[in-house]
């Protein structure tokens, strides 16, 4: 059963959700009828003004010929592209095509910063934010972080803006009450209530860092980017995805934890346009039952170091192939997803203490936290010749490029770093983060290789790319 990206009401969007509370406190069960005759209205009054509607639009300028073809297709087949039109109307002005997306967001800082899901504003170039009191503001996209499916917007700050405090998701417990606040199906701000159903959910597939809060608070399309709130009115998660067969809520929703939200917001506050994360330079894998038994663990936990890059922080710290990493700064890691999440939260200064098992001996070793290096020159290439790559900007891969493009890239290859709207490369389907593997059977290891190939004339172009670990091959006309 697939996990649905939350679709905004009639617009392009994804179902994604998160939760996390704050300080540990005494838990109590109701002992009388009076104990359960309570209202959550005070929490809603505190939190609701911080939750906003996010309206995003992508307007694409189109040639007269393209617009005429879209109009012909619309009239002949009775179809319109989702979220837009080729000739004005609800989709945009003549000669424009518009895609629209609707989601939710949360004001998290008095300066006007709003956190939302990246999939709500992905590929959009115009964003508006509507407050709970119906005031509307143009929003600037400050930071996009596709790897966490989070984005930060900024609005001009009204005097009476109401930021929501960010809680501590590490203190959430299964069974804690939470509220989900957002704009499902575009009907207007809606509050639903439930509990934390599970923590540290992985294999949801909506971001690179799989460590979600699961809740049964009803979440539907349009809730994406909205708040998961604890009973103190603190943001513990951003609602991001749902498990659904129908596209509606079945009581299984997922939210990005507050610990990751805080890291992204802090990056935006620091003036960054991307989140800089530490580089380990090692590949880790799950600990199976057989591996756990062989190293003396009573259950599968931690991650096994499978390989390391030369001169990487992992190698310099003294990690060895076969070590089992059990914790980072005292936080247990049960699998590669938990390890990736915990390590990604660290900054790029100082060290992190890795608790490891080597043989039968447990020990702690410090690992330097540093940004990914640029191991070879980028040799930026902007293709202008009439080829399928025209309009694309390409660079040599390196760990630093992989971090900037927020993608796992091979050590050798050529990555697409940008694609111009309406260009041949855009129409061919190339995307930021694609790695060019081969052209007409010739391997491509550097931008110089690709530059030489684009100077030649081919009747057909057979292009193989690596996209997210999957190699795809397409043929284009010359």
C-alpha cells in the first residue's frame, strides 16, 4: 500500500506529517468522570493563530506555438493539465501555464519565518501565506530542503504575529495526546485530535531521513505542512504524509519530528539557503540477526560499518570495517534510518561521540563533524549547443556537490545542478540531481567528456542517467 503525498485541494501536493512534544512530565490516567470532562479549546486558542494556509503557484511562460498546441489538445481530447491551463483562464494569462498547490504552514519565529513541507512549494515560484485571521502576505522562499521535505518561507512581519514554540520531540511517548491543525481539502483551518501511535517510523518513503512520528489524528490533503501540537501548544511535528488507499485519512499519518524542524529553522535563521550537514564518509548497513549473534548482541540493533572513504572523518576517527555503531552522543540508533537521522541533526563543528562495539568490546570514539569536501574541481558546463542537454548546468560530482544538490551521488560522474524552464533539457525531462552516466554508449566521467560529446552531431542521442540510484535510459532525436 503506497504512502500518499498529501494532495492539496485540487492542486499538486503530497501527504506528509510529523509530531514531537517537549519536556518530560508526569503521566496520569483519568480516575473519575470529571477527569475526562475537559476541553482542548485553551490549547487550540494558543496554537491555532500560528498555523497558516500556504498558496503556491508556478507560472511558466510559453511560446505561442506551445500554447496553441495545448489549446488544441484541450479542445480535441477535453483535457487540461492538472492545476493549470495553456491559455489564461484559471491557469494563467495568455501564453502562460500555471500549476497551483495548496497546503499549510506554521509560524515559528517572530521575524516572520514559516515552516512548511517542501512538496507544497516544490518548483513553485510564487507563494502567498494566509493567516488564521484571513490577512494575506506575499512570501519569500528562504530555504528548500528536499531531503527532509521541509521548506522555510518568510513573510513581512505584522506587529501581532503569533509564532509557535518548537517542542522537544525526543520526549514524546506513544499514547501522548496531540492535535493536528491545518487546511484539509481547502475547507479552512481545521483541528483534529488523536494520540502518538508510534515513534521512529521508517520506510515511509517521503524523505531521505526516515524517522517519523505516527499519529491517528485525522490528516488529509491540504494538511501538508501543518502543525502537530502537544497539549502545551508546542510544535512537535510537521504533518507530512498519510498511509491511504483512498487519498483520505485512515488514521495513519506521519509527521516530521521537531528536532529536525529546529535544525532546518536554525539554518534559515543563520542566513543559509541550504542545510549544511556533517559528512561521515562511510557506508553503513543493517545489523541482521546473524550479525547480532556473531558479535554478541542479544538483538539486532545499531549499524554495521561496511566501507569507508580514504581521508574521511570516519577513517580519521579510527572507525573500522565491521564496527557496530550503537549510539551517537548517547542517543541509541537501531537501524540505518535512525543513524542517518541522528547524525544529520549534528552541526559541522566540534565532534560527536560514537558508541561502538568492536569485537566484544564496547568503546566511545570522537568523530569530527565537518562539511563534505570538494574532492575535484566542478568544471561547470552550461550546454548551449542544440542537444538534449541544452539549458542544463552540469558539474563534476563530489561529496560537497552531493550535499548541495541534496542527493547521494557517485564519486565519479557529471551531475545536473540546474535546468532552465522551457529549455530542451527541461523538455527532455532532466532534473536537478540527475547524474549523466553515458551518452550513446560512451561513459561520461567528467564535464570535459560531456562537452566533447555535445560538440558532435548525432542523429539520435541515447542518454543513460542515474536518478536516485536507478539507471534510466532514454533516446532523443538529434
